[in-house]
C-alpha cells in the first residue's frame, strides 16, 4: 500500500487549497446524506454520520446546510435522493482504476468520468473489468490533538483485538487498515478506546502495484487528480506504484 500512502500524502497537502472551493460543500453534504440514509439521523447513534458531520463542520459548512443534508438523507425533506456507484477504467500503460461516486444524477456522473478517461488517453471499462485486481478494505486515520502524541503500540493492541489488519505511521498520520467485514467493529473499538478519527471509510486497494515508465506514471497521476476534482467522485484507487521519483516528477508538472 506504499503507493496509496504517497498519494494520500499528496492529497493531504492539497487539502487546504481544495477546501477553498465552494463545491467542496456539495461533496460533504452528500456524505452526510448517505450516512443519514444508511444509519439514521442521530450522530450519537450513527458513527458514520458523526464523522461526516465533523468533516463538514471542519470545512466551515453552515449548520443549516448540515441539518438539511441530514433531513434529506432520512427523507424528512424532498430533493435529496442520492445513490452510490462504482466505475472502472484503464489509464495509460494498462493501469487500472476504481472510482467511487455518490450522485443525484447518474447520467451526469457517468459522462464526467468517461470524459476524464477520454481526454487523458485512458479507457472507461465495464463493471468487473478491473475490480478483480483490487480488494476493498477499511481505512481509518486517527486525529491527533495539538500537543498530543498517539502511542502506535497502544493503537495496535486495541485495533488488533477487533481483528484489524495493520496499523502504520504514514508521515505522522496513524492509519489503521481492516478487512472489509471488520471495518465497523474496528472503528467502534477505536472510538470506545478514546481515539478520534479523521477518516473512516471503505476504500479499494490494489492486490499488486505496477511500475510503468515515468511519463506514463505522470499521466496516470493526472487522471487520478482529474477524477478526484469531479464533484460526485468520493474516492479513486489505482494499481500504479507511486514512487518518490514519480511524486517528484508529477509535482514538477503541476
């Protein structure tokens, strides 16, 4: 998961800049709506919703917007039907992509995803074309308050008790990986252990990461970036091996 870790670091560095865009509220509101739809509108009884609300407020989304998103998710307000879809595709040199989307307009989302591939020498693929190359796992990052240092060994003990797969320090961010079926149990164990989460979701991870020529690698990272800029896209995964050399080359192109 080394490539994924490097890409996560790049995205975290871009986070402050991305948060300036007004459209980030649209994405956050959909997260809140889906969480409320799936687990109810009480954040204290719905950990997924609680995290979504925390993210929205951290981005300075007005409380009224958050409340409306919750009510749309639970059906108390009209006009909030959203659905989740998974799209697949190939980038340059056969690199595979998995794209998670939350949208109120499937046709728009599909057209936008296809357009990114078409404009960047990629190919949109049918469902199942690349999914077999990935596994879906739980991904949880822990929030460190100012002046606080989390003991990774203690986190490992708590997470392992709930059958987590791994706990690692990724550039100062304590990250917990879980099997898909144990995601909820591990998240709950961490919360009960007094830890706060920054991120907690299911993500796709490649079974094997592939090396390609530097130019092709930069082109594939550009595809990842363009996909993640789409309002409806929640996450993007690829089986590209993102090396330090590739990160440097991509940064010089940006």
